[in-house]
C-alpha cells in the first residue's frame, strides 16, 4: 500500500504561525496533553480531474478538552461546518463535557490555509475531510485518559456530510485497517444527503441524523430517504426531524439570517459511480446550484436535540464488558 494509507496520527502543541511539517510531529499523546494540538490526517483525498485520489497526510489542528475526573473517558470528535469552528461546536463541546465526554474539536481549515468554503463549495468537500476525522481518531485513541473503544464522530452541516462519508464501511476499511481504532457511533447534524454514491448504503457503526424540517440549505427530505433506505437494508440508522427548524437550529443566539452569497445544492440530486467520483463538472454543478440560504437558532429544537443526543450517546457509547 502507498505511504498515505499508513497515515501516522502525530501531534504537537499548536503554536502560532503555519502548520508544522508532518514529519516533525510526535506519534502519540501523553496523559498531560490537552488544549491545542496538531495531528496528521490519515492521508488525504485530492482532486485528479473529476475523481478523488489518495494523497499524503497533512497537518490538521484540534482542541482537546476533558471533563472533571481521571478517566479514561469516552470521547466525541466534533467536525465544523463550511464556516469553520463557531458557536455550534463550542457550545456542544461544553455540554458534552458536562455529560462526561472528552471533546476533540477538529479544525479542517487551519492546516489547509482556508477561512471558509461556504461561498465556494468545490474548494473542499465533506468527503475530502474523511481522512481528517480518522487521523483525529487515531491520535485520540493513544491518549491514556481516553477509552479508545468509545469514540464517536459528531459533525455539523459540511461536517455532517463528512460524518456521513466517514460512517461508511468503505471509510472504515480504508482508514481503520487492522490494528487501527474505529468509530463506535456517528452523529450527523443537518448534513447534505443529496449526494448519492453506492458506498453510503453500508454503515460501519450506528448513524444518527438530526435535521430541521424547513432547512433550505441541506433539506431534510433526502436525509429521511437515506435513513429509510439504510433501515430497510438492515443498517443501524435513524433520523430525527425538528419542527419549524432551519439550518443551524442549534447555533445559540443566532437570529434568523439570510446568507445571500453561500452556495447551496439544495436543488441538486448528485449521483456518482463511487464515493471517489467521477465528480460532476463545474458546468453540471452550476446547473442546479443556487446562491443563498437561511440559518436560524431554534431554542426548543436545541433543547430537544440535546436530550436526544445525550440519550443516543449514552446508549451507543455504553461501557463494554
């Protein structure tokens, strides 16, 4: 296999400036490691024409925090949306720690020199971030205060699409080969479910989707269809749809906002022969992509989602014998 598949998860404390070279990073975490960290992705997926092909690991940053106590703790890796880390991830991380979970908020943009991809969706797709999540999993599993058998991935919007891709058996077989840790559960908030590829029909661990019924950026309907398809095939997948809820319904304090410049694929149904493509050409994408989408906090839906996720994680990350 090529070197990218080895994808050593390596870490150092995050400092100022550019991402450190992957070759300079440490391979494991110590009991005292927390806060800002750099680690290596489990390879990368780069564009080659209309396909994605395996590439070398890249340096990715994240922020690791623990609840009170000695551990070892179950953990949740959080993946941000197209605008980068914001109130959604920081609020959920705080709540998760109150429930007794360690949190690792991963920044897929800093190491790539990106600020956002909301206005240019083709710059980086959720599928291309799958190696980031598995790199985070590998390094987190080395921490003495983490229970490597009980780690979940939780993503939002663009990070929710990453979570869908990471949940596939394909992703596990690609990035969690023999001796590597695998995810115990996947929680995807308002992901885009209208990108159809064969690999998404088999999940490697339970998948829980959460969507808003009036989301005009990543509509709930394709996610309902996906959950029904998976369930009918005997896969462990469910969806919860929140009434009167827009995209980002858990973005605490954010009022109703119309974003005129973001790219939306809500009107698209995209089919690919595989998760790696061939991808649609830019001209094909332009035929269905639109500009503009709505975001709005819904306090009731946020509280409902917290209750639901707390119960889901308690069940799915329960202690093993």
